C-alpha cells in the first residue's frame, strides 16, 4: 500500500499538471479596431467627436440613469451607418460595448471587453443577437423586450443602456441643422 506522502505527492503533481479553469470569462474579446473593420469592411472612416455638454449631456444621463463623466464621445459614420464604442459600469467595472447602427436600428452589438467576475454571458450571441433590428420607440426606449440572464442582471442592464444611448446618438448625429 502506498504511503500517505506518496499519495499527497501524486495528487500535487496531478493538480499542477491539470489545465487552469477560469472562474470567470472576463477579458478582451475584440479590439475597437477589429470591431470597426467588421462594421466598415470597405474602410474605417475617420472618427468624429461629439462634445457632451448642455442638453446633450442631460439627454445621455437620463438614458443612463446616472451622471455621464466623459466630455466627448468618438464615433464613426458613413451615410446612415454609425459605430459607437462606449463604456458602461456593470456592477463595479466598465463593460466596453461596440454598437453598429444602420437606418436607425441596431445592426450589431459586440462586447469588446468585460472586466467583471460575473455576468460575462452578455458577450454570447444568444444575448447580443436580441438587439438586432431594435429601434427607439417614441418614448426613447428600445422597441422590443431584451431577455435577461440569471446572475447577470447588472451586465444586461449596462448593455441595454448602451444600446439605447447609441441609438439616440445615431439619431442626434444624423440630424442636420
């Protein structure tokens, strides 16, 4: 019968050789550049800057439900298509989301970077595909219900808020004065 020391040693060697199991799926999944190239395959346009002040700041904050800290937002636009790379807090850390809008409806939502230990499921297509063809209704809300994910309520809320803001900003930047 093997000694206790030999059993413990065998266990330690096996544990060290086993692949590490991630406790979360936090990480960078796609760079902003990769996202922009997928939205504008014919060539990424030069970015524009939207200065966040006055009524625009108030409108963004009302859609987010909290103060918006940035002074400016970069975006990319060709005709009636725009792309937005925005951050929103999930529980404690920002989630970086890419949103592509065409003709006033969402074409694509991609989670570019997720930093939390929970709620990472929002990056999966079963969740992000729900946003396709979503528009803003007359009240400034999404015109369809987005199903939540058990255990990811705060992340779902963050992505939904970003989608709402991106649609609003798309409309705002497409207006001519």
